[in-house]
C-alpha cells in the first residue's frame, strides 16, 4: 500500500507529518513566512483504479489526504499544536504507529 508522504507541498504550503496512527495523523502546515497551523486528518484509503481519467493507476490500495471539501468531516485545522493534539487524542490517536 502506498502510504501518505511524510512531507509534501500543496497550495504553495509545505505539510510535514508530526504524529500518526494507523487511522489518524497530524500534519504541520507552513510556508516561507512560517507556521500556519496544524491539520488533523483521518487517513483515507482507496483503490488507485486504472481508467481513462487515471491511466497510470496501479489498482492497489493507497492512502489519501482529505480534499478541501472533506474538511470538517475527515480533516480539521488548528492554530496550535496543543489544540491539534487534543483533537487527535479524542479521535483515538493515542497509540502511535
């Protein structure tokens, strides 16, 4: 299975994995101006299907970051690490993997 990367860029920002379990993760979000905050996500899984829109698909299970539209349901933004960690633990993110 393709796992979420530990660091990636999106929207001109850098996302860095801080903590994760099998189902949840905390990413620090920052840009050249400094830290913007933290995102707690549910690690989504789906089949990377080969089709006319995705000819390079692998037909294997992959992990996905929630889309912008999924925030509020499977992703949450926090300004402080303490707030993000509290939410992460409430979701069941105590056991680090």
